[in-house]
C-alpha cells in the first residue's frame, strides 16, 4: 500500500504553472458563520483572525479590528484545516503534493514514510527536502510531519518496490539490540515519529514477505517512547494488528483486510488506548471498490489535481481482491468503543490522490458508522491531539488560523466538505 517509485507518476513533467501568490492580508473576520470548532457545531458566530492567529470567536457583537477584511459566512461552515494523517509524499514533487493538498483544505499532512527517489535521480534527498519544508512551513504549502524512513525486516515490505531498488537504500533491523541505534539514527535524520512495518502479505504484489519479530517491534516501540516519540505500525492482518498492539505501539497506520473483525481486537485496542487510521479509501481500492472513477469524474475536484498525480487515481490496486467487510465493521465497533480514529488516505496509492481523497475518506467513515461530527473531529482536533500539534485542529482563541470555509453544513451532511469556498493557512488566504 505504498506507491513510491511509479516512474509514470513521479517522472511526469509538470504541465501547469505555479499558482498565483496567496493574499497577504493579516486581519479578517468571518461573520455569521456556523463553526465546527473541532468537537461541535456552533451557530451564528464571528471568527476574527489577526496575524495568522484566531483572536476571537463569539457572537456578532465580537470586536473586529479596523480595516479587517469581512467574509460573509451566511449558509456556510468554518472548520479547522483538515489533517491527512497518512500520505506518502512524492520524493520528486513534494511541494506540488503539498500545494494540491492545501487546495482541498488539507492544511497539514503526516508523511508515513519518505520513500527513496527513482533510480538515477540526482536531486536533494527526499527527507532533507521535507525537513526544509517542515521547518520553514510556507503559507502556500500544507504543513507536514514525517516518519522519515521506517523500520522493516530485511527483504520486508516495502523493499519489494521499484524492482528491488528500494531494498538497496532501505535500512533493515535484524535484532532487538539494534532498536535503539535504529531509532536514534532516524531521529537524527529528522523523523518526527517512528514507523514500523509488520506486514507479510502485500495484496498489490501477491507474495509473502519477511516481517519483524514481536520482540523487535517491542524494542522499537520502547526506544521510540524513551525518546518521547510515537511508534506507529503498518499491518496487513488482524493477527498482526493484535501483535503490534501487544508489543506496545501507539497506533495503527491502517486497518486490515478480512471478512470480519474480532471482539478481541476491538477490546485490546480500547484497553491499550491506541489510535487507528483506517485508510478505507486505500483498502476499498484493493478490495475492488476504488474511488478513482468518482474522483476522475468530478470536474470540480480535478481542477485542483496536479499533472504528476493524475496517473495513479485510475490505477487498479492488485488482483487479489480481499474482503473489506471487516474493516468497515471495525470502524463502527472501534468508534463505539471509544478508540480514537483518524482520517488518512495513503495517497497517492491507486484510487487516491493528495487532498481530494480526504473528502472521500470522510464519507467512507460516515458510511461505516461514524457520525459526521465524529468524522470531522477525526480530521481535525483528534488528529492534532494524537500527533501532538497543540496549535491547530480547533477553532478557538490562540490557535493558528488554518481554516476551511465551505458552503452548507458538513456536520449534518458530510458531503458538504467538498463545497470549498476558501482555505487559509496561517491566516493567509490561498489563491483558488
């Protein structure tokens, strides 16, 4: 479920020019707007932003600075900028991926593994480029965190990518005693958290792969925690999900395939207080129910999909066609059990793309049993809390003004998140 090296995708030359520079207005007020504050809907509010921060949220009587721009919120909803907690940023076009994400109201993305560039690429290493973006946090790009390079077994997923090229540039870990050195090396390179892979069956490739032992996973999680970092695990089966939770990871980067979900898994996830990123959009694509055709048919969405990322949207995702019935049931049962669920897409895998797929993922979560409000929280306040971003994910005084204004009421009909009127990153209006 990682698309690192598709030459047809990453080697495409950009056909579109750079977007116009964003507005630099420093003060504005969105008036008479419905606010989803990260947890609940509040009607008829005015939200005031000055110098990239929310300075007031209140009734129409709230003070607005002289000279501030006024934005009409009637019939609209103002949300915190959305957070996609599972993407794989292009090692060739990371800025374009982040520009595209931002156009869809996704103001922060979590890169779940920085893949190697295609063989022969001579540019700046991908992780170095991402860390420069993360540090400078430009107003015209989605903000990021990154796992950097994850932990996998020798010959394990995703080293089978790119005809074996990935195996040549991916470090492996062979024993628990190596965990501390592995983690400290990743942190010195710039990893914000530690990604661990425990997946012996990759449906896109149809073969069995080596995996890390449970004691290695436990050692990696322990080392990550000793450095104050999260340990997030990629799994392929329910058995592996239970194994990594027992080993002490903080969360799952995917749900698993299968016709059902067990009570044991749901109870264990709740008892161990892990979080789960279902990535239903990607799982459904592998199960033969891709969003790709719907995205390609949505002219409004495709206006913001950039040339290098159009190819993967319509690609098939393997031929094994496993069942996704269990994953859908797991969302409902995990949500009912109080397990934090986060919105993530695994873009740009087959059937997905940066930014746009967040809106389809929200709809999948609601269809699986989450309320629109809880799904929106999964893409805002819950995601920010889990990934320790205390300055965003909520609309309240003091938060940075990463904001999304849409027509309609997504707290009642989740499809309304697609009706984008305006996006702001750090209070700067993004040019449409």
